[in-house]
């Protein structure tokens, strides 16, 4: 499994950043209300960004750096990723 950092948009519009080594399993846990205390109270959640990392250490480090960003900076990151994915199509 690949280590991944991800951002969820919660039902109240807030953003949640986390990391995992099994994104599909983690998303199912969040959707079922078992993913974390923060997201449990803010369902539903939607994946808006994910980024593969080379190791757990790299994923945790990247998660921390993203959490230091302002909301506006996180939204720019999300939008830049969406634009990049559309350009590849």
C-alpha cells in the first residue's frame, strides 16, 4: 500500500487533512463515522485532494506542512491538483 496524504471537505465546509497507507479503507472509515473525532461530527465528507508519498515519514511530514497552510492556501493546493488532473485527460 502507498502512503498518502489527503484532504477531505467536511459537511460543514471545513477541511480535514490526514495521512494513511490505505486510502480506500480510510475513506470508508471516515464515511462510516469511524475515521476520526473531527470528521465524525461533520459528516458527510468528500475527498478533495490526495498525494502519494514515498514513505510513512514523508506522508506525516507532508501532512504537517499542509496543516500549517491557511485555508486559502489549502484551497489553492486543491484547485491546482484538480487543474493538473484535468490537463492529463
